[in-house]
C-alpha cells in the first residue's frame, strides 16, 4: 500500500533526525472551555516549565504564548515558564532528564524516545504538519509539473526534504525526478523572492512572507500540502514524564491542557486575529502583516485541534508503524498507543 511506503521514508528519517537534534476553541461552540473550567482553576497550580522548539520559537508554539499572554495559565493558578530550545529533540531530552516538566516534540521523535527507554507520555497533540510545496513558476502548478525542476529544501534528510519526498510520491515522482538545493529557513524565502529558485518547501508563514516581498504581479502558487497528501501524518505532541502523570503533579497537566483549550478557542475567534498575529509575530519575529496572513492557513489545517485532544489513535499508530517499517524502531521495542498517549488528561480537563 502506498501510504506506508511514504511514511517509512518520512518517519524513519525524521525519527533519526529527531534523536540527533532536528525538529522544525475549545469545542466548536466553546463547550470545551466551559467544561475545562470545571476544574475551577483549583487543580495543580504552581510553577511549571514547558519547552518549546525553535530559537526563535516556530509558529506552532503561538498557542502556548497566547495562553501566557491572555492569562489562561495564570487563571488556573499556574506559573508557566515557556523555555525555547533549539530543536524538538532538545526538548525531549530535557523532559526525560527532568530539567523541565514538559514540552512540545515531534511525534516521530516521541516514538523513538519512548522506544529507547524514555518515559515520556503525550497529553495532547498538534496533529497536522504545516509543510507545503510552493511555486513562482507559472508552468509549475501541479505535482506532476515539478518533474525535472530544482526544489529548495533545508538539507538532505531534514524535515522539509522528507516532506518533499512524501508529497512527490503522491503523484508517482521520486528523488531522481527532481533536483534539490539545500537552503532552509529565511534564505529559502529570499531565494524565491530573488528568483534564484522557483519551487520550494515552505511553512504557511514563509509562504506569506514570499507573497509580501515578491515583485508585484508575481503569482505564488501553493501546489500541495503534506497534510493533504497523508491525512494520517501526525506532527507534534505535548509530553511530560510518566512519573509526573502517576503523581500529584498530574493535576498541573490537567490545568495546562484546559488552558491550551482556551487558547485554541481564542485563536479561532475571528475577532482576535490581530491580537493572535501580534503574539505570533513576537514568537517568530516575523512582521505582523505576515503572521496575520498566515494564521488562517494554520487554523484551517487544524494544526491546533478545535475539538478533541489531537491524539488520534489511528494517526499515532500510523506513526509508530512507519518508524518500525523504516527500521528505526525495533518491533519489540515499539511503544503502543496506550504507552505513548494518555487521553485521560484531556478528559479530566474538559469533562469529555
């Protein structure tokens, strides 16, 4: 079956990279927020440090900073410190060592960490990846048209390169059908704007930056998204240690999840787009015009789940299976869904 083969390439290499240091609303009617308040802000409370990937932090982390800025953590008696670390792998190691109490890491990295003996457990997921393929070449507006072209990625075997492989595979293309150039991050945006490359793997905020900076009249097409190619691709998870969830500090994580639900509800309210864009700008250091343009794409992708805990069993098991198929996680050491995720924290936070 085709999807598992793509997943083997994507998750397998991503798992290795995560270990060596590479990562890059409430319910629809607000019912989760109301249910979350059932904890009454009288749960664990106290100080807690949560790691977020990227220096500066990536757009994904906006949800955590909205919770901080809007006082959703504070309202529950939590004194939350958000600590940026270079990669998701760094976050995972810091959680495992006890240096910090929790953090956001890539789902493939969480699988690998658990398989290697780590005791991390996911309490919430941010399931949808944000990678997309964009083109400034009017002749390249479909997957098939990318054949023979040069595509800008981050590095061989790095997340954007892996995302490219998965997206191209959806239309029957492989590594030999394209050339890649290793650019990555802001230089990719600059290269597209300058016309040095015409096809690149981007995140939505990078696409918004290109559209803002490029010569007026130049069309920038979004060819496809990784989330559209493989709906079961699982992106990142919020983790803590199993010992934490087995002890009295579990109440803190119930409060953390409830606060994040409030953040997501706030971010999905159109009345708050400018406030959220301002927070995202402070996080990513991009202009507010860029973050405001990119925010609807992040929201429509479902990067921050409007309902549910983001820990879909099928998607996470898909990730685990991909890691095993790639040979990066031995079958006998692969974690089960129930070992990797604890949906009961979300249930207690929201009453669902």
